[in-house]
C-alpha cells in the first residue's frame, strides 16, 4: 500500500490499541494492509461471501444489515471511525461465510488486512487477541439487544427509544429518511411513517423532508415507560 495515503499518526488516532507495540504494531499493519476509499452506497460484502479480508474504518460509516425473505431490511449495526465488523471477525475465526450485507452509508476510508494475516496476529500477539475478543463481546451484546427489541417490544416503543437515543447523543434534529429509520428498528416504512405522524400530532416531534426534529423528549420517555 502507499504510506503516503495514510500515515502512522492517522492509524494510531483511529486504532489506539496499537500504540506502544513494536511487534504487531502500526508499522506491521501498514506493511500488510491495503488502503481503500469506498464511495457512498457501495455494497462491500454480500451474504454467503467468504471473508478474505478484515477491515478497519478510518473515516466514514458502514451499515451491516440483513434482508428478510419479504424484502424487509433489519439493520444490525453501523461501523464508524476506529471500528471493525464483528461478523467478519466471526466468519474468519470460524471459517464460515458472511451472514449479512455490508454497505457504505457515506464515502468511507478503510484499511484492510488479509484474513490469514489477522489470524497470525491473533495467534502471536496478546493485544490483537484482546482487540478481537473485545470486538466480539461488545458487538454481540449490541446484536442481542436488537433481537430482544424486535421480538419483545412494540414498534412505537422501539421508535421512541430510537429517537431518544439520538437526543441523548446531542442530536434533536435527525437527518434520516422514514425508510432508513424503518430499517434501523426492523419494521416497514409505512409503519414508521404512520407512527411518526402520530408523534407529530401529539407534538412530540416535527417532520420535514428527510428530517425528524424532537420537540418533547419527556413524552418519548413516557412512551418507553408504558
């Protein structure tokens, strides 16, 4: 790869777990990786593909999702700066195929290493083992939460919880389409549009093209507690 395209400082900023390691550190990663710029809306991996590379997001966002037989999308999680895909790690370790679809949400920069290189680092270096195992444990908990919400929570509660999460992260104006929100919470666009209109009529939110603005977060909290 070209080291002029991405340098050690950029990599350390995104992947701080590599700091201080002379073996299995930044230089070894740069010498064994390929840097790529991927445009928005590009499918990276499809269901059933072999995982031949393991990638780190340097900038941008990647959505990982499943598509049901009826065509409904269910978002599993998003990857942002400094993150890697649990399903890719799992399929490399288990030698199974990728069980979902990954697609760029924005223009994205990644650093990719061959799967056999990752396996050798996990075998040789404690900090790489810790990174992969922490990735598996943290993301697994996230996926279990998503499954529980889809199975056990009503859609209006899931939607209220989804909007409140953005609000607690400091975003009262959410730039997401109804289709994208439906994919994120595991339901149809029609259901989301109907519920958002109900929320608007109750003066919880206001709607504009491609945006949802939270007006009354306390009413969202009340919906979750019901």
